[in-house]
C-alpha cells in the first residue's frame, strides 16, 4: 500500500518575530485556526505524530480529536535550537544582530553562539525521518512539525545541499502550510513530493 506523509507546519505563534527553536512559544488562536483549516486534506489519515513543543502539540491534539486518530510525540522533529538568540525578539537583538545575520548568510560556517550546529540538527532530523518511514509504512500519517525540519526533509529528498543558505532563504514553508510526500507500495519505491508549502485555505482569500 502507498505510504502518505503529510508534513504540517504549526500555525502562527503568540510571540514577537524571533528565531523560535526550543523556546516553547504558544500557538496563537489564529495559528490554531490555520492548522484546523487543513483538516479536509487529511481524510483517511490513520495516525498523527507531533513535535513536543506546544506550538505543534496544541494543534496536534485538536487535529487528533477532529480526525479521531491516535497521536504520539517525537522529539527528533523538534525545531533547531538557536542558542543565545533563541526566542529573542528581532527588535531586541541589539549587539547579537550581526551574529544572526552571519548565520543566515552562512549557517554552517557561522553557527549561533550556544546553538545546535546545523550538521547535528540535520542528522537528528534524518534519524527521525528514517524511523518515521519505517514506522508508518503503508499508512497515511500526519506529522505536525516545524519549518526547519520540513526544509531538511525536502532538501534530502531533492538532493539539495542542506548546508546552503538558499535552502532557508528561498524555500518558503509558511505557518499552517502543508507538504505531502508519498511512497509507492512496491519494492524500492522512492519518496515523491506531491506538493510543498501549500498555505491554509484562508490565505487564498486574504488581501495581500
């Protein structure tokens, strides 16, 4: 049977613009609505796996109830940890701003002070991804996670160099967006990306 893995980024958070990694910022009411608006896409889902951080977990609990599917947590799909600037509002960055800019331009060569090195983050996500592939084979699984995690998975599947800043600067994975990956039910089937970063339906009708 075909394996379907839906990667749903958590919705908007109740916090000022910042790099939110391990900082456990809450999900906003609008963020929850963004996630719930994707429910029609998950018809037939059999299980749900979520990052343990509350911006994912709160929406995952609501989705699990709406879809009547079991839910479990996976620590390996938590967001990258951004060290000294994790959760620090950009407006308050002060003398830490140059380090943040250097990280955005060269994420491997210029790691954030006290942060999780990008190579370690990548390996953590890949380990979780391979575990996930094994555990949900032949099922339709909804995975509630973070933008950084989804970018790592997409980069691996498309054989893009995950060390390049362009992966993070130009690959948009918005709040509440959905990425779908399928794997055929035959020997040696390769993962196929059906779509990337489809926004929640409400976005289409919004003024821009």
